[in-house]
């Protein structure tokens, strides 16, 4: 149960990541592969599953292999359980990923203290939620003291740092994944 090895793979996100990494348009990939732009769009959005032959054409167009694309693919599952780990008996600071795989959302749980001198910057939005204890977050020149149940929202590009102000504090950070290009809405012309 929850074993992603038994699930089919969604190759679309891997294709999109590779294409964007090479700074190619769908039209260029379509021309190189001999496949249509609408079909490639359906593949990238996991609305169509390419045959082995089509996947090889896409891989060639992206200067990689079908095997590499499949290795970078996301498991096609809608439910995944990440079990709690045994608490560290030494109460050492730690971070635990709460979402497995390469998805549009990333979530981590920070337990204990954190390097308060380390400035952080995410290009995408983040939500910080204190589940236990208390933390202090410095963002845009202001300090925010948060206790259990408090949240702080940061838009992408805001430099920040944080530290636990109570031993054994837990901070949950949920963010749009870095591989997703989240851009602000543009005004309609």
C-alpha cells in the first residue's frame, strides 16, 4: 500500500521539465519529433500516454533517451502516505520531506532549531505553519513572532530567515515546487 513502484508512471512532467530546461517550445519539439503540438501538449499534461515509439521520438527531440524520461517520471498516484518517523532521542534539529516525488507542491517539516543566520529565498510562494512551539521569522526587514497554529505567507522572491524560539518547535513549510514556473498574473490587454 502506497508503494509507488506498483503504480503507472506519468511521463508528462518529465517531458515538460526537460523541454523547458532546454528552452524549447512545443513547436520546436513537434518539428524535431514529427509529432503534433496538440499531442505533445496532451503528453505534457498527462492527458495522453505516448506509445513506446512516440516516447522515443520525443526523447530524441529532447536529446535524451526514453529510459531517462521514464526514470524522471512521476508515479501516477493520487494518494501517498508518508509515515511519521521516530523522534530523534537527542532532539537534534532535522528536516523531513512530507511529499515524495517530483510534484507541483513541496512540503517539509522542520523540527528543533534552525540556522537563523541562513537567509532563504524561494522563487515561488510559501506558507509557513507552526505546528508546535514558537518561531521568529524575519522577512522584508520585519520580525514576525509565530506561535502554535500561526501561519505566515511569503510570495516568491521574498528573502527570509527563521529560528525556533522554543525547544522542540515544529514548522511546516508548504511551497509551490521550484521546478514549477509560477509567474504573477499579467494584466489583460
